[in-house]
C-alpha cells in the first residue's frame, strides 16, 4: 500500500478547499485553484482536493474503471474513509476524460429528494481549448463562455440535459490544481 500526502494543514486546507468549491458551484464556469500539489495515483491534485473535502465514510464514491487503481483506493480509504459503491447509490462519481459512461446514467434525484442526485467529477485534459460552451442561469449576471476539453459523450449529455430543477446532475471539471463547475441550474448551449 502506497500512502501519499493529504492536505498540508488538514483543517485549514479543507476549509479553504470547501470555500473554493462553493465559489465554483455558485459562479458557474469560474475557474478556481485548490490547495493540493500532488494527486493520488492517476488523478489530478484538484480532483484529490475535491475528494478530500467532499467524500467520507458516509459519502461513498463511484469510480470510473480507467481511474481505478490501488494507489487511489488505498489513499481514499486511509484519508477519507470513503468506500467505492455502484453508480445508482453514489452521491459522487469520478470519471476519466475519455470515459464511455454517460453522466445521465447517475441519479438525478427527484422532486421530493433532489439531494439524492450525483455530483459527477470529470478529470479533463484542460479547462481551456475545447468547444465553446455558453452558460446562463443563476450565479451569472450575463452569459459566460467557457471551453473545457470535454469528450463527445459529455458534450452530448450537455446538449441533451432534460432534467428539470430541482432534479439534475451537478458537474465538476478538474485539471491540474484547478476546477470549474456546472451546477444543475446552469443552462448550457454547446457552440
């Protein structure tokens, strides 16, 4: 078992990361940096920081096969106590950029229990240089353009978003030490 570092200052760094994640969720498309220099196994420092902040023994994770390795699993268990579960029960899911999994296959919650939806974290090659997405909705004073490098499957899922609020999937894109989010309330036009 190879154990890697967690946050340098666990309480302060987790609080800082949580505030940065909240900023990204409340301001769709804004890129934020997270306090982690090294990732676990094949995942980025940003994805590692998100997992350290949001998953624990009561908050399991679904893990894409492409990211499923012993280094990640042993550090996830040691530092967070989180378990890996099937995708229908997962409050969080971690996908590789080239994953063939459709984000719509995860739980979207329902009108009575929207909190039972899945937040899907997708490791991407870059948060720039992809197809332009135009964002509108809560948290945006005006239309915002972003261009993360997303797979065709994720772009199709964004084109076909059909859940109605309060149902839906929240998306987090991670790369290096940065992340951005597209909450379920964000209307996305793929250009």
